[in-house]
C-alpha cells in the first residue's frame, strides 16, 4: 500500500515519531510544526507520507 494512503491515528503517529500523544496535540493546536492532518468529525488522522516528509525536513547533516 502506498504511504499516502496509510492513515495513522494520533497515538500511532506519536509512536511513529517517538513523541507523546500530548505533544502531537500541542503541535497540532499551536501550529509549531506544520504536519498536515485530516479531521473527520472528532477523529484526527495523519498520512504516513506526511509524517515521513516531516522527518525528512528535520534531517540534519551537522550540528551548528
């Protein structure tokens, strides 16, 4: 299945990124990181492809 078709809930997305569910909620509500999400009623879903793009954008090659 293509990554853009795979949807993760808040808990799964948090585990995938190695952060808490609360962190995901804060990032979503404050806009600290622009990770796209899908709202269906009260449900929040993240595309796996968007999470991978976020990780790629945070990749560093040196420390300073």
